[in-house]
């Protein structure tokens, strides 16, 4: 199940990053990116054999922050341009 969660989260993250990020307002796309990044971490944790609870919480929280930040720094700002 973890692979499916991670794959779906990655698909959503790619959709938000390359299609929706510049078409929808930032207050819509940033929460979508937070959710996709968190789900990606959750899926990765599901692939591990019995990870400690603190590791799961730390991974999900870190990705909730780092995913959208990474997109902003590497790809560009959220929200329509122009």
C-alpha cells in the first residue's frame, strides 16, 4: 500500500508543481503541495518495516515544510504571474 500512496502523492505533487502552481492562487496550491509532500513521506514510511513513531512524525512534518519550499526555491513562485 505504501508504494501506491507514494506514487499517487508524487503524481499530485508533479501536477501541482508543473501545471497548477502558476494557474491557481498560492493559497490554493500551497496547501495542495503540503498535502502531497506529507503523503509522499507517509507512503515512504509505510514501505519501512515497523518504523518508530517519532520517525514517522518527523518525516511527515519535515516534508510538509520542505516540499513546498523546495518547489518555491527551485522552480519559482506560487500563484499566477503577470
